[in-house]
């Protein structure tokens, strides 16, 4: 069976890091490269963290740094945004955990050029998984929209049909750079299948403390590192949401790309985004019913089979035997 060719655009961050680990652990993927973008942390740190993950997995994937700011700020030559999420992801964006680091994995080719060159070399065969702001994707659209229309698919973690995690209505990735979201969906939404994995479904995917402790106890070195990474995340979730455990938003996107059957409700809709609102900046406006007359440009996951999701996480990261042990552990 042919492997699926994938580029992962990312801004690690703890949740990105675990999502990247999961992708690297799945034998069905041919990961062509990680492209990095400013988001959870500044570009320097997100690139460093992508290198750390890739190095831990034997340096199988090269890293291509991209945009160090949101689209508008880049055009206006504003200073780079360095720490948009504060200390949620710990001091180094990886929960303070020390990973190996091979600087030679960082390539001189800009993320945008790498994306375009890779699609040209593999037209109609490349899937793009975007785990952070869509700045690199929008810049690639701006540079060569015809090539971007030759993507096989886009899976994007971002947005929400209801609610937000940056204020009441906006999700972080799309709030960070709503103009890029607008560019991408307007240019590609009718040409490339786009799946949005937003807060509506990621918010249902809590890994509780039993899950995380199982990873630590049964998952070997990798499980222990993942559990240690989440200390800052767990504390933040408890303080702000009253939950005991953690939601790994980007992990849902990667597992959902690998196993779309985990989503029990998926709707086709039109997505627009608010780029100027005083109170609604970054809000995704989802037209499920066709009331605007605008064309469908996205499929949106709205419900998830939580146990099946967790099974895939355990099996992919730690192997089938550990997954079987996990199911016994659950009783």
C-alpha cells in the first residue's frame, strides 16, 4: 500500500509536539517535511521545537521555517510576535522537557517555497495538515494559487462553530491570523477538500489523568516524556476550565486525518471569518444551512467517538500491545 504524502505546517507548542510524534509513529505516512510558523511561540522557538521532535525520531524529517508573524503584520513590517500564549506551553514551548536537538535538520528553503516545490513535484498527491495559524498557506496561495489548487487535501486545526478559547467567539489559531484564513478558504475552498477540526470536536477529546498516567506507566520513555510535558497544560486547564486532564487539540487533527471514522458527525458548510470586528475578531462564521448563498468550502467535524480516538492514540504512539493493555486497564 502506497504511503500518503504529507506536509505538516506547525507551531509547536505541546499539543503540536504530541501530534507530530503521532504522525511520525504512523507507518502509513510519508512525511515530506515540517514547515514552521509563528503562533503558540515565536518562529525561532516553534522551529526549535519541531527540530526537537524530529531529532527524537531519528531525524527522519527536515524542517522549513516560514512566517514569523501574522499576514497583516508581515505586510506592515511589524516586530515578530514571540509569545502569544504566555506560559501555557512551559518555558520552552515543550513543557520544559529537554529533547535532543540536531540543528542540521533546519533547511534554508523557506516554508512557502518548500510547500510549492513539493506540490509541483507531486501534483494531486500531497495532503497538507495545518496545526497552527494559516500564514504560510496564505503566502503560498498569494505566490502561486494554481499550484496550491493541486493539493490533494487540507486538514486544519482551528476555528469553532460555537464559542472560542480566545475570548467568547474566537479560536486561537484562526484569531492569530484571520486574514490568512480568509485568503485560504476563499482561494482554495472550492478547489481542494478542506476539513476543519475546530473546538467543537477537540473540546470533546479530553485525556483524563488516568489516560496520562497510563502513558507514563506503560508508554516507556516516550510516554514518560509526554506525561511530563503536560504539567503546565494540566494546571492551565484546571485553573481556566475546571477540567482535570487535558485536551490535545492538534492531536485530534492528526488522528482525525489518519482515521476520519472517529468523527461521528461531519457537516459540509460555508466558512467565513471576521477580520475586523471589534467584538468578534477571528470568529469563524459557519453557514450550515446555505442561508448566505455562498458555496460550501469546508467539511467540519462536530462530534467524536472518544474511546476509538483514544485507542488510536495509544496504538499509534505505543503499539498494539500497549493499546490492548490500555483497554484492559479501562475495564
